[in-house]
C-alpha cells in the first residue's frame, strides 16, 4: 500500500513546499472539495430559481442572503475561530453545510421546494462561512512554520481557484443532463468527503488558555488590534481600494460581451474561464516567489490590473480581450493571497481568525461596487466605465508606490 504521508513529506518542489506538511495536505484537499461543493450549489441554485420564478430580482435577493451574515457577524465568527478548537469548528460547519445540501435534495425529490427555502439556506451558508473561513485560516499558522506560511496561503487560494474553474462547469453539465437534485446530491457527497478528510487532521497542542471573556469583547479586541497595527491596517485599506476598482468588471462581463463584442453566451464563457485561468496562475506565482519585495509585487499587480482594464477598453476586439483579461485575472489572483501574506507577516497569531474575518467582511461589501458601476455603464457605456476603473487603479497604485516606501520595501 502506498504511504500517502511519506509521499507528501518528500515533495521537494519549492512551489509546493507547504505540501510537505501532511496536516496541511488534508486541510487543502478538504477546503478545495468544500469550495467545489459550494460552487456547484451556487450554480444549481441560480438556475433553479430563475427557471422556476423567472425573476432576476428574486435571484438577486437569494444571492445577497449569503452575504448578509458576513457583513453582520464576521468579526464574531473570527473571535470564535481564535478562541475555540479550529478542527472542531471546521467539522461542525462542514456538517451543517452537508445537512443543508441534503435538505435541498429531499425537498426537490418530494417536489416541495420553493425559493424561500433557498433564501433561508443562503442565510445559513453565510453564517457557516463567517466561522468556517476564519477557522481554517487560523489553523494554518498552527501547523505550518512561519517561513512556509506564505506558500500555504497562496496554495489554499490556488485550490479555491481550481474549484472555481472546475465545479461550475461540472454542475452545469450535470444540471442539463440529469436534474438539479442530482447536482445537489453530488454537492452533498463532496461535503461528506471533505468532512471525512477533516476528521484526520491532527491539532497541535495549544499552550494558550481560553480566556473568560465574552466573544463580543474578543471581536472588539480584534478590531482594536487591527486599527492599532499600522502596517496591517494600511495594507487592508489599500487592498480594498484596489479590489473595489477591479471587482465590478467581473460582474459586468456579460455587458462587455453583448455591447462591445456583439456575442452571445459562448463568448462570456471563454472570458470568464480565462479570468479564472489567469487567477490560478497568479496564485501559483505568489506560491513560487521568494520572500523578497512582496510589497512591491503587491503594488505592481494592481498597476498591471489597471493596464489590463485600459487595454480591454481601448481595444474592442474579442480575442484581444480574452488575452488581456487573462493578465487581469493573473493580477487579481496574485493580489488576494499577497494581501493576506503582508497582513499576517508580523501579526500576533492569536488574532489570525479575527483579522481573516474582517477581510471576509470587507469582501462582503464588494457587490456594493457593482451597483454604481452598472448604473454608470447604462448611462456612459461599459467601455467608459472600464477605462475609468483602469485609470483609478493606475493612479492609486502609482500613488501607493511613491508615497508608501515602507510597503514597497516590505519583504
């Protein structure tokens, strides 16, 4: 029999050095399968709602439901992740996610499903993510050496990118060939496998004692720590500014395809896929790079993203857009793990879960950037909006480069 632990422990490629830790391998596989399950649910859910209601408004309401808990209770979820056993939290959250998927399967088979069920389940998923995400991230510094942690963060993000590329495509085929309940069934089985893998993770012994303080006090303490730590706070603010100018383009790809390239849905599929491929390459690039000039790379990726948006707007040719948006995906895919690496670089490990929850909370606000961009696109045209966003990225990244010496010199 093949000794999987020995195989992983003998990996010598620097890009994948975090895989030398068997516990990390288990977390990586479990997380990737969990994201696959979530992505399949998201696609099947959106198809089912629109097929059965014909309402884009209802589709939007259900989509927002999962974001509400991230906006309201993410800091609480982070405090829970920092205080309690992360493995137990992961298993609990994974069990709940699995239960939700099975509930949908049963409702569909019995022909009892209504969209309000998915609204409630969406809220449940949001609550799960508010705790599950920070718990998984807070576990990484406990099982990885500090020198390997950046590689581990980047590879976790790469796994999420792989799931984002593969799972929706598989779900679409299964939905068309079989049924929505079959997609939810497969999703639930992925959750089962993810849960079983998580059971084998070995938690390191902790020397920290659980404090007799309220969870809300811990959450507030995390916010105070973030605000008092200048490098961490500033990297978060700068990163959010970059992402707020990048994120609308992803949601408005369909407008670009129809209004500029004059194509149908097949054109949208290729653009979205190449953005995903670029993001995955960006994740692997960050996993590969040595611990030098990370701050400068972070700024450069934002500048590259701005250049890519300018190119998409100025060159209204579909194949050129496919190539250029691949670079935009690369820049965005590299920025997210790099922002985490820079923020966690000198942070007290006991705050990891809370800081990750704050990052998740900020990302919950990202859809708010899409609304004004969409309204402006209807008035000024999508090419004008994209060039404005591109110029914004070029200006903010340049200002950051010339005014934040400490960041561009950060390793």
